[in-house]
């Protein structure tokens, strides 16, 4: 069974930083792109960005470009979302997702709150 376990969320002041982790069970991670999404209260789920598997090419939503960085460590079966210069509008539950053999696998979500 594939499991994604997220960690690293919390409360941070505007302008601060957080790094989220998404640990994937099993050996399929190295062949899977990883996507990050977020869901804020009263809003639709928003795609934040993604990283491909082999080439590790990254893509970002305009709302986070230049502030967020996605990376991966295949040896640790873990993906990361580094968030810098956080703004109150970044407050949301953040989710990681991988796609493998046509199936979506999601993390449980981690809360990020940006507030003074």
C-alpha cells in the first residue's frame, strides 16, 4: 500500500519560511512526478507546483513563483516544498500527490498558517 506522510507545517509570521516534507512509502517514488496543492478556507484547491522524476524539472503557479522551491531526494523517497517570504494568503492546508500506474496517491495534508 502506498502511503504519503507529510510534515513541517506550522505557524509562521509574514516574511518567514517553512519547509514541508512528503515521505513516500515503497520504491515507486523515484519514477513518479510529485505535485503540491493547497486548500484554503472558502477557496478551491490550488495547484502549487510540481517536479518531474528523472529530469527534476520544476513548475510553479504564478502565485508562488520565486518564493517556493520544490525538490526531491529519491534516496530518501521524500519530496520537499521550501516556502520563503510567506504571505497571509499562503495560509492553507498543503498536500503532496504522486501519480503512479494511473492512480493518484495523496498525503494527509499539513496546515500552514501565516499570521502576525
